[in-house]
């Protein structure tokens, strides 16, 4: 009796295995590209669309139709055993870090005649909720993040793809990361941050901004990393810790004058000015006098302003423990008696907002901006420093970027105010300003060509819709990688996340 039961069980298992073998041979599910060619999950990867999601570039119907959207995909199922001309299929994206399902679409695949494979309509891969829920394409847009796993399933068959290629590769689809260091300012020392109801909320708001920037820059297979892991701090505005020589005008010294001031109450000088000494040369003399009193002096030469006679110079002064100092005028004595070369104490006072640059000072920045960036940046040329302030003094902008091609002492830095953060779903301000740094380009496409308001780098569109300013062009993605490859300190590094 036991032997007969064992024989029956063996026959049952064999029959099941044969059935599975036949099913596996007769059924398969794959993704097709925009030209209806199968995508190989081992050699191809997926990318989000750089087109307006619900524009006329997404084909509505058609078994043999191709798509002008190069990143568009559709599902194809080969099932010889199917009796119906319609099959249910599922596509879903799985979070790269947690393994949780991010987005799911339940679709129908159809065939025109028996013997043909089944196909869905074309789908568009997107990076954010605005695109996923766009009118006219709801149910045909799959939201993903960089290196997500995208799984297509029919019955017991499934195939997995990845968004972007592994970071170890060098091709244009390889995943890359740009690292941020975020500094959220307090309005005054000891006061709450300039955003949020408390410090924890302030950091939470900025992390949400980083998440939004990730969604936009996914178009270039680029991320700023897990927002929870981005380096952030909340800091006091720098006090009077910087000296500027010939700010804005860059004039040389007349000579025959004297410079005197105090640092933390300790007298510095007199230091004589030399005829025709450039601001940097005068700064070198001052730095020696400052260092002789036991302080650390960092001398930098700025770029020339548009109407300046030459380049100004700054001296950032710290204590030996890296703490900020207080530079002050000596009571009753002018800081400089030179007839031509002025000396200015620089500090950040956010009481009236941060003074923003104008056309004349765009490359060098205002004195207040230079103090902010030189005093608080992390000094790592391979990271982008982001500064969050309450507002800009003259309200002429919501964000600013300082880029590397100017060859000045401040670069790879972004300043954004509260209004710029508030405009995130309308103008994508942070993603836009980061674009200036990554592209190493101060211009906007509508400054030098036709107005294309759907582009991220457009200067004046604030529509928070699917056709708002959020698209990047393929040539811009290529430029970002080229700029990083050519830099001595590349901003982009290989990126990958393995599923748990």
C-alpha cells in the first residue's frame, strides 16, 4: 500500500513538471522598445521620458504602431495556449533600497489574430506624481526611481528590468550621483532656522526638496542620493569674520596709508599700504600681520566685477580651533587711510535678507554672499554646497548658482530662499539651480534661442503642471557627464543600490 501511494505521488509530480515545462516553453513576457524591438534585461535598461507625458508623442492605440518617444515601452506576451485575444498583464516598479512596490499598472494585452503575440498600448516611464497622474495618461504612466527594478508579469511568467545601468559602467545610461552638503541658516545666532516650525521640520522640508530634485534629474540617470543620507546642518549666519580689500572696484593702493583694526579685541597693524599694490598684494601683507597674532587667515582673489578696475581680495579669518572671529574697526581710527584702496568688513545679516548679485557682480557675488559661502562651505570641490536663506534682499530672484567655469574662489554652490522652496512644485527652483552647477552654464535656453517653457532650465515659467519647466534635453544630460569627466574634481560618482 505505501509503495502504491508513492508511485501515484511520483506520477503526479512528474505530470506537474511536464505541465510547467510546456507552459514555460509556450509563454513569455517581455518589454518592447519604441520601435517594437524586444529589450534584453541583461543588456538594456529603462529610462524615464524627457517628453511632456500627455503630449501627442504618446501613441494612443495601434498594434504595429511605433512611438516617437525613445524611452516609451510596451509589454508583449507570447502565449500559444491562450484562447482569448485579450490577456491581463501587470507591470510594477520596485524601490531600489527597500524592495517595496513603488508603482503598479494593471493592463490588457491584445492580439489582432490567433498565433500573434499580445501587446499592450505604449507606456511612458515617469519620475514623479505630476507626470504619473497627468490627464489623459493615467494608468499608462509608471513611476520609477533610479535603479528601481521593473517587473512585467503574465500568469506565472515574469521578466525584470532595471532603471539605468549599473554605476560601475561608463556609458550614458550608467547611474550617477552628485553629492550635496546642505546648510540651513538661522536668521540670527541662536534663533530657529529660516524655514519650518523647528529644526527637525526644517531638515524635513529640505529633504523633500532633494527628493523632488531626484525625480527631475532622473531624466539624466542622475540622483543626489537618499535624502535621509544627505549631509545637512543648521547654522548661525557668519558674523564679521571676513575682510574685503577693494570690494567691487578692485582698485590698487595709492600708497602711504595705514591699515589698522581689531580681531577679537586684539589690535592688528598698522600695516602700511604700498603704491600700486593690488588688492591681493595688500591682502598678503594683512594676512601676515593677522597670522602673527595667532589667527588663521585664508586669502582669496575674487573675479573682477564687470566694471571693476581689477580683482578684489578677501581674507577669511578664524581662530585656530576654526571658530569665527569678530573683526572690528579700532575705536576712533579709520580702518584704512589709503586714499584709493578701501577695506570693508564682511558679515551676513539676514535681517533684511541676503543681498543678491546683479549683472555686474554675478560671477564674483556680493560681499554678503562671499562671506556666506567662504565661511560655511565644506571645502570639498567634489560636492555641491546648498545654502537655504530666508529671502533675497531685493527680491529679484528665488535662487542663485555659482559655477566652476568662472574660475573664481566660490563655485559649485547654490543659494535658495524660502520662496524658492515654496515654488518647488511650480518652478522646480532647486532642480533648476542645481542644473546651472551641473551644466556649468549660467545661461538659460530662452536667453539664446526660442522660448521653450517646458524645459527645466527655462528662465521664466512657473506653471506647476505636467507641461511646466521640468524637462531636460538629451544634449543637456550629455553635457553634465562631459563637464564632470573633464573636471579635476568630478561632481558625478558611480551610483548603485542593491535590493534588500
